[in-house]
C-alpha cells in the first residue's frame, strides 16, 4: 500500500471518529407505570426550565405532583404559590469520635478520600464540611472509637395549590450535598400520578439525581452557542442514564440555526418552540406562568404533554 493511500485511510478514520464522537443517541423506552415521571432539564440557568415546568403543571387537568429539584436556588414556588403544610428535615450520617478510645492510628484519615479527617501529633481533627457521609471511617476503626451521628443538611417543603401537590427541596446555607435531598424528594413520586420534576441547572449530581428514574425528559435550550453546548452535555447524560428526551426550544428567533441542525442530525425531536418575545419575559419576571396567563399557551402546553404521552406509551 502506497503512503498516500495509507494517509487517506488514516484521515478518513480520524474524521469518522470525530463525527461519531459528536453524535448522541435518544434512548427508546416506554413507561411501565400508570402515571408518568416527566423531568425538565437543560443546562445553564435562565434557559427556561422552570417556565416550561410550571406551565406544564398549570395546563394538565387532574391531580398532579410537582417537584422543585433546584434545591440550591428554588424558585418554582414563586410561580405556583403553594400553601406549605409541612417541613420535613433531611439528615445525613456524620461520624462522632470518642477520643478516649482513639489510639490515633490514622486508619480513618488514610481511608477518607475527601480529607475530612486529619491525624497528626497525637491529635484528630474532623472537617465536617468535607465529609460525604460514606460511613467508611466508622466501619474500619479498629478501636470502635467512631460511631454514626447525624446532621441536617436541608428540608423538604410540602404544600399544595389548586390540584397540584407541591414538593420543594431546599439545601441549608453552607451545605454542599444536594443528592441526599433529591433522594428524599424522589420518594414522594407516585406511580399512579403525573409527576413533573423541575431539575436544577447544569449536568452535575443534582441534574443526574433529578432525572434518574424519569419516563421522559424535556431538554429546554435556546438557539445560542452556549445553549447548544449545554444541550449536547445534557443529551450525553440522558443517553447514559437511558432516559428518552426531546427538546423545547425557548427564545426561538434569536441566535442561529445550529441547535436545529444538531437535533435534525441526531434524530432529537423538537416538541415545542417558545418565541423570543418581551411579553413572555415580562410574565416570567412577574412570577406568572405563561400558560396561566394565556389560554392559547395553556392549550399548547397541554398538546406538548400529549406528545410526550404518545412517545412513552
């Protein structure tokens, strides 16, 4: 084989590998419960996730459960205005140390990958803010000097508004672990009901926990380079989790057509377009759900829910 032909084959293989790397897949899965868990996600803050989630909630007839999964900066309650009836604390285990039994062997500090424990000079220091509640230090302490304790990291607020049962997670100031709050929040999902989960921004632990177990996810994005970047990352995550998804294109009319081309090339359905209009932005700024103000949009969001039902049944 001559050098030119070999070079051409290598260049082709590299090009195909790069093209394949840029592709995503939409998982195919049907729901197995009478009701549905419908998550709303989509990357950076301000894209319109809560706008879509609360408008869906106000457009679907019958009993519904709404979950605000943005536990660091919850805001869905500003739109739905629930009356809260109950506050449930969320606690995580943390170690408690009996220094009268401790020999300062350092086994616990060596085990802790988060560096929450330090042992030096005959002293033990515990950095509670770094602890991730794995319980490993207590399990391996040879002297039994570590026992399980607990601390509160947040709350679940339970309330209702009209036919909507509202569940909102809140992380306490200074705390970092969002996943345990989302685990407790997910426990309130009901297989017989319509469950709408308003996910947090980004594609980190919070988003992953919020969309896990969902029957379908609406990825809200905007036609901008950053919107496309976050859409790709969100699609990758949902592909790994095996959650089917479609796109809601918010602020349609601004930016360019790269988001649409990406969706077309990867077989991602664009299920709704929300135009870039000052009136819509003004409603959001006043805490008014788009579907709650305009019957036309209530009908469109009801149709969006109908499309999702067709895709998962």
